């Protein structure tokens, strides 16, 4: 059971690091392109609204979006 808990924590940490890396790359790209400024945030908010209208569970909605970071 402890091994399973360790595996879940490890997967969660890797997912979190992956998301942070993607956000950092997106931020670097936005710095270079004023037209794209905050584009991914707007797209994520629209995706959340669509997912809520589709009555998806919060787990499926928040996967990769991390709404608390906006």
C-alpha cells in the first residue's frame, strides 16, 4: 500500500513539473510575441467553460488546466 501511495505521489509530482515546464515555455514565447500575450490563458478559460457546459467532472476539467493558477 505504501508503494502505491509513493507511485501516486511520484506521478502527481511529474505531472506538476511537466505543467510548470509547459507554462514556462509558453511564457517565453509570449514575451517574444505581443499578439499571443495571455492567449493560452484565454483558451484555457474557454475550454473550462465548454467542459462545464458538457457536465464533465472536475477531475476531467482541471486535468492540465490548473484553474487556481489563473
